[in-house]
């Protein structure tokens, strides 16, 4: 399994800003939910921390997914 590298605060904020602080799955915004960063292609499947592979997700949507 590939080693998971921590995202920098700069990359995390840039992804949130790019996605308008809105969950890409359900559309809820940061004033109503906790937002996290999600990998489109999971690290376990060879995904990277490249911003094109990262999206904003609320905790609820992200927890419902598997690797």
C-alpha cells in the first residue's frame, strides 16, 4: 500500500477555496457542516495528493465511502 503523506495547510485551503467551501457530493457548505479533503482516486488505489485528485467533502459524505 502506498504511504499516505500529510496534506499541507496551503494545499488544503486551496482545494477548499477552489470548491467554494462546498461539498462536491451533496452541496452543503462550511457554515452547516465540517468539511474535509477527499481523494478522488484513493491513496490505496494509487492516488496522489495532487490537487486534481482532491475534492472538498463533508464528513458525512466522506465517511460513507471506502478506499
